[in-house]
C-alpha cells in the first residue's frame, strides 16, 4: 500500500522536510550526477545537510521524494527506484 501526495496540493515546508529526514534511518539523495547515501546509525545527517539536500530555495521540499519504511529517496532515476523497491 502506498500514499501519493501531490506537492502542489500538500506542500511540505522546511519543518516538514526535517521531520521526514529525522524519521529516516537510510537516505539516498540524487544531487546532480551523484548519488549520496546516508545511514544515520553510522553517518548522521546534520540539520544543515538535511536542509541543503531536501529543501528548495523557495523553502519547500524538493521533489520527487519516496519514503518507504525507514528509507527516504530524494530525486528520481529508474535505478534508484529499483534499488529502493527491491526485486519485483
């Protein structure tokens, strides 16, 4: 089961983005051509990093974002989503 939220209808602000980041144990973040991976048990994400990676200049959550259990994926490539969703 999943919940789909349209960013235009339910925008997530800075504080909401921080809540999402704090709830995630694993984060996979697409930044330009790079993919950053954080496991907060080994490599905690600072508030400054969370804001830089998750919040756009307008103060709202960068999209797309996939939250699956303790995993947060920000950005999209087919490979990232295959990795997040696992084998069919």
